[in-house]
């Protein structure tokens, strides 16, 4: 259950077409129809590989009444370096009270993720073996099948409100093989992150972009911990984040602190929007389009509590 974050920077190939979908004022049932029409166009742009056009359409509706009010609107934990003690006591408020967790749960989640963080990335060197095991798991274990769906729904749900547009998802290695034509591609969710590519090209990665990436990378593992008490997937996610932080010259202490902040932030969002995650998982299990999944999120989250 890996999160394949594909950073594709493409120029706007059809600016006139994109302009046709810029937001205007609607009333009544026209609002839902307008948003649905724009999301259908977003879907078309993503399928055609026009990531920049798709992102432009989404940003045109971002934060507007009747538009995409939840995109990039998440209330997040203040960004600073957290110690393990602050996982137990944060700003005078017990973290488990703020998140609806027991102190043991907060520590188990955080320590569990930090334990995984110290492991070397383990993956199947043979794509056929990985494909076979994953297919058997989905075919004969409903628990395994459900866990994969919840894992990917966690990635999707966290990405959207922190401001990263999901591009596509696969819930099995076989499905990924059909879509990508590669045996080395596992189940996962891909995202449009043009800003990331542009910042890397400029030789500077902002704290905002790093925070978004960190939260998305840890969202699947955190979802499993919250739902099942432990995580079976996610080493690939953590491995990618580890590689990014090492490439930025982070010390192990600073990297661990980044993980701790991300854990707190992700757990807060997942606990706050558990209902939206459940509905999103159902939509993804049915194979709904990206636009349809986004609409599920928009309809499930109260804008006053994003």
C-alpha cells in the first residue's frame, strides 16, 4: 500500500477551455450542478495529463460559495518542532483530550511511526511476486482488502484539505498494472504537485510544501493505527519521506521532529473528519472518479470545522 506521488509539471494546453469554467455566481440547485460540471472537467484534464489546467480549475473554485470550500482549508496544528513529551502535553492541554484519544493511543501511534521510521525500506524485488501476494490478499482476505481501501482513503482525505489535488488511485497491484502497465507499481494514490516541482527546480523547498508532503506520506499509516491499532502497510510511504528529508540535509533529530508534528496534524484531521473518510472509502471501493470522490469530501465536511 504505497503512495505514489507523481510530480508532473505540464503547461496549460487549453487556456481558453479552462477559462470557460471559471466560477460565477449561482443559486439553488445550480450551485451543485456547477461544481459537478467543473469537477467533470477537472477529471478530463487529469486523464489527458493536463495537470496544470486541472489545478487551475480547482483553484478558481477554491474557497468560494458553492465551489470547493474544503480544498486547502484545513485547520492545522501550529508548525513547530515537537518533542515526545509534547505529544503527551501540548500547550497546557492533554493531546489525547484534544484529539479524542487516550494517552496510550497517542504514544502508541507516535512511537509506532517513529519505529517504522528507523527501519530500512523493505519491498519485493520481484514485481510478479508482489502482484501475486497482493492479488491473493484481496481475493481471500476481506480484512486485507478493507485495510488497503482505508489506507488509500486516508491519503486522499488528508491531501485535499491541506491543498494537494489527488490525481488518481489504485486499490490493488493488479489494478495498478492495468492502469500503469508496470509490475513494479503497487496500490497507491497519486497527486498533482506542480508547486513541489517548481520549488525543487528553483533549489528551494518551502516549509509549507514540506509539511503537506509529510502529512500525505504519513496519512495512510496513521489511518491504519487509528482504525486497527497497528499498521501493516506504509513502509514505502515513510521511506519516500525519509529520502526527501535526507536530501534536504535534515539531521535525524530534526527529521524525527518533522514526523512528530505531522503525526499530530494528521491524527487531528483524521479524527475530526472520520465520517468523511468512511464515505470516501466507500466511494473509492466502488471505483468512483476523482471528481466524484472530491464531491463526497465537500458534501461530508462542515466548512466551519475543516
